């Protein structure tokens, strides 16, 4: 029965997807005499944790009950009090934990606190599922770097636009809605100046129910060429960060700041903005996930810098053709097929007439990896 109730806790934790950053998603279920008497999920950073909501619902029935929680209860004071102490005071008899919290402030201390107080603790129930639920949080808390998600859409013959640059629309409305749902769950969305100049995108989450959450917009623009009339500067829908290099004309930087953008001067590489330096700064700002929706050059740079953890590739049943029509990844490319970037844990699904293939960048083949728990990316 432990897995049954943990499934319930994992399910309700997802209710807050995209709303708890930089905190993890957590669900809690309290069971007594074979029935659920309380449940709750963490809803937003700075608000009560899942365990507190579940205890409030259970009331006096929490005494002598079992708590199922998707992440180890905290044992420290942050913006809220320690959940471990609240469980002890409520008289919980047993705590079933999906996974240990990778946060160094917790990292086993919550479980130890419960055991010291005489509670029975069972660990690692559906740990892999819990780690996948919080893959973004785990990557960020373990490395300080955002979880990178690369999204691309292409035709059956691997083109992201026609030879003229025209690209609207390769995929179906259903696929585009799916992308807006992805945006709704990410802290930031990143694109390059080429996309801004060509498409003047909004980079917002436009969902049918109008409850979408807009990510912070991040424009990679080494020479500060973003037009002052661009939607990302004029629509007021979300903050916009523009990453430039020291070579950007000062008058352009000043104009962008006066237009409301935050301009960051980032280290430069031969190709322009150093994306790894940019991601490091964004991670320090508690931006834990970034959806990369750039063109072929940005995609190539992000992959080369090992900043991509997960890929979503939409394939439309269309043939565009043209040897000069762009593909999803530019750059120098690999000399031999055995050096190709590999995906693993692949999922394929049909969305309207399109096919969506998603998977994680393989961190095997001798690369320096961390495996704190479950599926997480590279440091």
C-alpha cells in the first residue's frame, strides 16, 4: 500500500507545476486506519509546505497516522518553519519518504530528526518517480545551473524554415499549445537576436484558459541590436533580460535599459555571448529552468556548452526542401556519426498530425556527470 499512497502524493504535487520555483514540487498524504484523512501540496515558494497543508486538513486525526511525502521533510528554518518538527508535534507515528532532499540544508537531517524523536521512517518509495518530478530542482540545487530544455520544430526533412526564412507555421495549433504549456512551467525562455529580428516574438504563455504564467524573457544579443519596438520590450507581459558583450555600443545598451530591459554584460566567445557564463548568472538569480527556443545557431551553442538537459523535437508531416533552408542545429557539426549527441529515455507521441520526440541528453561516454538521484543533468 505504500506505493499506492505515494502515487497519490506524487499526483497532487504536480498541481503546482511551474509555481514553486526555486522550491521543489512536493505532495503529502496522511493516512489513518486505511483511509486518507489529509493531503496537501506545496503551492508557492514562501508559503506553507505540503506537510503543513496535509496536517491542517487532518487536524486531530494526524495523531498516530502515517504521512506519505514525496520529498524528505525539512529540518531548518527558511521562510517557513521546519516540517519535521511540525510532524513530531502533531503526533504522526510513521513517515514514508520518496526521496532524500538534495538541498545541503536538509540532506538527511529531516529524516534523522524524525527518527531521533521516535517516528518510524521508511525511505525510497517510488524514488525514481519523485526524482523525475523534481529534475529541475535537483539540477539547480546540486550545481547552481538552470535545467536546460531545448525545444525545436521541424519538417519531415529536417527544416525549421523555408529558404526565405519563412517559418509560420511548421507545426499544428495543438503542438503550439503544447509549447505554451511548456513555457508556463519554466522560469525563463531564451532566444537569440536572429529570432527577434526575424519574427518579433512575444515569448509568452498564451493558453486557452488565460491562466498561463509568463517566463522571464532572455535575449542573447551580443551587439545590443534588439529593436526598441520589439514586443519583448513594449508589451509589458513579462520582464526581459538582454545578454550583451562588452563590444555592444554603449548608446544601444543605454537605450535598451531606458526601454525597460535589464541588460547584462556577459563574457564573450568567438561566437558572441558565452552561454555558460549567462546560465551561471541566471542560476545565481534563482532561475531554475530555461526553455531554449532559438534558431539553429543558439541551439548549436547551447548543445556545445553542455547546457541542454532535455530536448523536445516536434516533427511535422511536411517536406520543405531546399539546400539553403536551415535545420535545427547549425555550428561546425561533428566529423563522424559516432560523435553525435545522443538522447536517452525517449518518449514519442502524436499531437494532432505532428510527432513529438522528447528525451534527455546522454551524459555517458566518460563525461563528468553527477547522479545525485534519478535523472538529472551535467554539472
